[in-house]
C-alpha cells in the first residue's frame, strides 16, 4: 500500500526518544520533515 511507503524506508529506525517525549510517532515526525524539505523549507522556523 502507498500509505506504508514511508514505513518501508524508515521502519527499521529505532526511536531513541524517552517515553515522556513521544507525543507524536517517529513516522509522523519523519513525514513532516520530508514534506517540509520538499516544499522548500530551509530552516526550522519555516
């Protein structure tokens, strides 16, 4: 399925954050980061 494409690339990554800091899944964070770069973001503030 297309929805699992991101997981197929990054599914083996270990999430090393503490349990307190896991409000959002690692998959969601990676998707937001990739989408930001594709849309032209160059800094954290964009």
